[in-house]
C-alpha cells in the first residue's frame, strides 16, 4: 500500500507603490514589496520569515522644457533612473 504525503504550502506577497508628480516634469515613485513562502520556512507567520524589497525611481519629462517644444524626432522623451 502506498503512503500519501501531503503538505500545505502557502505563498503570500504584498505590494505597495505610490507615484508623485511635481509640476508635470518630475515624477518620483516609491514602492515596497513583502514576500513569504512556506516551502522555505517552518512557520510563515513569524516576522523574520518575510523578505522586504524596496524600490525608488525618478523621471524627468524633457518634452515639458522650452528647448524641446519643437522636438520632431522624439516627441515625449523622458529621463528615468531607479534603484531596487
């Protein structure tokens, strides 16, 4: 007779993100993500079993500047940088 082995597995994740616009030229974004998975931990409910990932980024809309108003080749250029 074969033995059945069953294990309950859980994966949980939460993600929060907010973007702020300053004068339709500068945009700042911040985010945080929390992840936990039961195959890697004995008890998923303990605080130390959660992984945290932070994200920050910013962008600058060049097409809103006076010197770019006649841009024909690229109409909406944006300079973007970020960190994870």
